[in-house]
C-alpha cells in the first residue's frame, strides 16, 4: 500500500521539522506494510535530511531537460534532491495551468528517464460524471500516456482523483472508487500497477476505501498537513498490506 501526502502549496520549514522525525519512525515501523511518501512544495525539497526513510516526491516535473525554462524544475534536479516520485497531471495543474494529457505524458516520460516514479493523476469533474462522460474522460486522459510510455507504464503509479472530491469533503463512496479503479486496471492491462485513490481521504474513511480490491493506497491532500491525521491514514494503509 502507498500513502502519499500532497502538501500542495502549503507547508513551511517548521511543518517539515514537525513531520520528519515522526514520519521516519512510522515508515521504519510499517516498512513491510506501507510505502509512505511526502510531496511538499518544490522549495522545501532540499531541506529534508538525506536519511529520512519515507519517499520524497515532487508535485510537478518539467517535460524538458535542464535548460532555459524559467520556473520549471527538471527531473534530474529532483533526483539530485532525493525525490523518488513525481506527480504529473494533478487536476489543479490541468485546470489552473492548462496542462494537456499529451504534456502530462511527456512529463511522465521525462521523470522515468531519471528513474523517478511518475504518479499520474486522472479524474473527471462532477459535470462530466453527471453527463455520463466519466469513461470517455478517463480514456482521453490515459490515451497519450499509454501511447507514449507503452510498457513503461508498468513503472508508474496511477492516482484516480475525481475532481469533485478534491478538497470538497465529498468523498467518492468506496463502491464508486472501486468501480473506476477496476475499470482503469482493465483498461491499462497491467495488473501490477499501483492504483491510488485521492479526494477527501480522512482517517474516518481511509479503512473503507483502502479495503477495496483495486485500491492500492491513497493520495492525501488536506489531511496530510496534520501529522496525527496523516499517521492514522498511513496506519489504515498498513492494515490492508496489499
Ligand atoms: P484532498 O486532496 O485530500 O484535500 O481532497 C487530494 C489531492 O488533491 O491530491
């Protein structure tokens, strides 16, 4: 099971300080049951001690190699800063920064070249779900990734994050999430790929979500900013041990 905390544009050196010790200890304790990851804003990445046991991740990665791309962060720098993971295609990047699925695929490809594991985020809006377009939206989001990465998709993690559940307190029901996860697994035809659910995961709903057959963990936003909540969610992941 994977439990990854996405701090989004939150956090500070103080918060990092508060998390590092407890999370290192927790990862040590749960090492055989859960992979814990923290995905802070890029500016905090270099501040984590090299020996923290949990995985570090970036919230985004450039699709280009090092060069004249002001504001971007290259996969090679992320690697040098100790990252193991890179989120690509988070819905906030797609919506606020106009990232297309083709660009998301290019970013995933660049991350893989540096041996970072891309966490490819997918998900439909409420309007798309209501209109019955969920499968088409997910198909369109997956297609460039499948085309560009082909067999390398086996080295990625996929996070299903219904946009309507992100930061809204409105979680997909375990059945809704399982239905989509099973569909994604079938669609990509790679049974070993970890499929994470994201969208208002909290200590109160984590057990039920993580118990679903095709859910291999969670991508946690708001609740990952509080060490106690995040620890409870990590423990819920460890209880499933799959
Ligand atoms: P949330 O965010 O847990 O605050 O809903 C999840 C995410 O966007 O990764």
